[in-house]
C-alpha cells in the first residue's frame, strides 16, 4: 500500500511538473513573439528615422549654402553704397 501511494504521489508530481513547465513555456513563447514584434517595429522606426535624418541633413546643407551666398550678396551691396553719403539739407 505504501509503495502504491509513493508511486501515485511521484506520478502526480511528475504530471503537475510537466503541466507547469508547459504553461511556462507557452508564456515564454508568447513573450518571445511579442518581443520579436516590438524589435521589428523598432527596426522599422529606426530605418525611417535614418531616412529623415538624411533628408534633414541635405536640407540643412542646402540652406547653409544659400545663407553663405546671401551673406556674400549683402556684403557686396554694402560695399557699393558705403562710400556715398548724401549731404543733409538744413531747413532755414
């Protein structure tokens, strides 16, 4: 009788252990799938951010060139007119 109870307890323990292990594995698999989806989403966002950065860098460079050009134009216009001063007229 004692041997039967011992085998019954061992069998029940083994079955419960397997069920708990299977349950944990299922949870782990679900978490893995969620994490994989999140990683894929983040990689996609990272690619988009990289593209946006390239676009903004190109726009910044273009604006810097235009700014330099306009500064040179302003400087050349100032030097042309800086020598000419009109005499102010006094009202009597």
